């Protein structure tokens, strides 16, 4: 009984530690106070100010850049990661372990090392840094996560189904489209969402590959805003709230669909 109480207490303390900062941001997004922690009454002024343009035009541009980069990088990395996972799965055991080890290196490697490496690569190739280099960099560090999301679905799949489709006259491409892709689709969706989240959250790799053309993402905008002193832009609070609620809604929908698929006979 005591162990159960201690375990539950530890769990709730951990959840409180993780989510209380987000909860504070959400609460103070509904007040006009410029300083976080100063409640001046309920108001939606920060939300209306966020989308009214003008002063916060650069913030909206940073948001649009962040979302577009995340969607492009996640889409490409999902395609590349899924193809790579299928290739790894069909390798022999020793080769599979070696490639899995290589795939794990970018994940375990520090973001700053990845950022510096990509920076030096682009400079040595004479590629001007900007939107394209940021997208390429995000694809680079997102793809290994997609591979890890898709591989478990391949391991759960019955390999005899694919062989049966070939025996019944299906071409390899038809078997891939009709058999393998439906089986790995949940892993692809999970990998896509993880890639979007990683791309939106990234700062270290972005700051090394963004160049000096004036391109800004949310992470670099917040970094520059924090260096000015005087606290962060208040409109970042409603923006953070919207992003959190959107990601939470997506996760709930996907988990609900996954649970329904698992219950189907």
C-alpha cells in the first residue's frame, strides 16, 4: 500500500514538473499583462494582437517559415525513412544490425555537432545558406527517427502475406502498395508527427544552417527576442498555447484511431 502511494505521488510530481510551465503559459495567455506572472484580468487581447499583423508581422513570418519547413522536412523524411526501413528490414541479420547502428548515430549525436557538420558541408560545397539548407538539415536529422518508427511495424507484419501476393501474380510494386504500405502506415504517421515536432523544436541545427539572408524560424526569433532583454514578446504566450493545443489534439486523434484499429478483428 505504501509503495503504491509513493509510486502515485512520484508520478503526479513528475507530471506536475513537466506540465506546470506549459499550464502557466496557457493561463497567462489570457491576460494583457506584458510580464509573465502579472495577472491583470481575463482578456483575449494577446490573441487578437498576434494575428492583427503590424508590429508582430515578423513573428507571423517566423511561424509560417517554421510550419512550412516542418511540413516539407517531415514529408520528405517520412518517404525516405519508410523506404530505408523497408530496405533495412530485408537485409541479412548482420548487415541489418550494422545499418541500425549507423542509423542510431545521428540520434545519439549532439545537435550542435550535427549543426556544425552540416554548416561545414554546405560551405565546402559552396551552397548559399537559407531556406533550402534549413530544409535539407531538418530532413537529415528527422529521417533516422522515421526509420525507428517504421521498423517495429515491419517486424510485426507477417512476411508470408507479401510472398503470397507475389505468388498470386502481383508485381513487387503492387505488393508494396497493397500489402506493405497499409501495414506500416501507423508507423509512418507516427514518424511524420515526430518529424514535425522535432523540426519545430529545433534550434541548434537551424542556427548553423539558416545563413544571413534574414530568414527566421520560431526558435531563432525567440532566441533573438530573449537577447534584447526586457522579457519575451507577450504574444509568444498565445502562440505557444495554440501550438501545444494543436499538437495535443493531433495526438489524441491518432491514439484514438490506433486504438480502434487494434480492436478490429
